[in-house]
């Protein structure tokens, strides 16, 4: 388990190495994650506890592309990029209200991804503390990745016990980056029931969404 500040996460299938993600474990305890091979993306939909499933036609968004970057602030505010809203006057970054990172002990799923069929190859050699996740996959089933935060002691116990991190996984492998108190765990595998292989990375920022407010609502 690599103890780090800024590191990259690669995938390997046989001799082929792929760019996957990068991670910045900042000095204030926040964590920033991004997709290495994707510069721009879009927000296809939102599931909100009150409104339920919201699709593209239900949302308003700024006419800009969004970077594939996610910020988990130490305070418990987790943010994506771009701006979305239920009404045009309240455009804001996708924001999840979660638990302060210092309070996380048990495994908490932070991001979940379905990977596209085509990944970005690289000849860049991983650094000593970068992560390399090896896989051999069934081409008819998408690769799924879950990123989970937990106390370092919990990750050590899960690894020792061989506990599965993905629900219904056919196979899975994992590794982690360590901050002062936490393990940020990347688990990649294939799961029973997954059949849709997206054309691009499909990413879910998990938790209870906080919608932006209008200018009038922001005035106290």
C-alpha cells in the first residue's frame, strides 16, 4: 500500500499498460481524484433521494464541458465539475453532503465507475509508489471500479480476510493509497448482472446531493 501525496493509478492487461486515474492527497486532508485519459465529459443524470431518477431532460446545465475531476473536501463536502441545477437560476457544481473524512472508519464507497471497452494505452513506466491494477477480463462484461475510503486498519483486515469489495463480483483485485489515517482503495473487477459497456467512462459520485440556490436564496 503506497503512502503518497500525488500518485497515478494504472491498469495492466498482460504486457499492455493503460492510463486510468490520478490522485492528489492534499496537505489539508482533502483528496482530489481524476481520470487520466479523459479531459472532458458530461453529466448524463442524477439520482436524488427526493426527486428520484433525473435524466438529461430534467436538468439544467451550463453550456460548458466538465473536467473528469472529483474533490472530496475534508469537511465532508464532495464535488464534481461542471454546473447543474433543477432550475437555470441555481446552477452550481454537483455537490454531495457526506461525512467529514476524519470521521470515516468503516468502508465508505466514494466513487463507482464503469469502464469503456477501449482504454488509453501508455508507455509511461509507473513510479515506485503508483498503483498498478492487473486484470484479465471477459470482453462481454464491463470492468467496474469502486473507490472506497476507510481506516487503514480496516483495509488491512479486509485484505487479510479476502473480503470482496464489489457486490456480485466474478473476480476482483484491489490496492490502496494511504493518507495519514485512511486507505483510499481502488477495487476493479467484473460483476454478475453487468452487461452494458459504456462508450465512455460512466462515473457515479455517491451520496446525498445538495442542490444550488438562487441568488435571492443566498442573500441572508
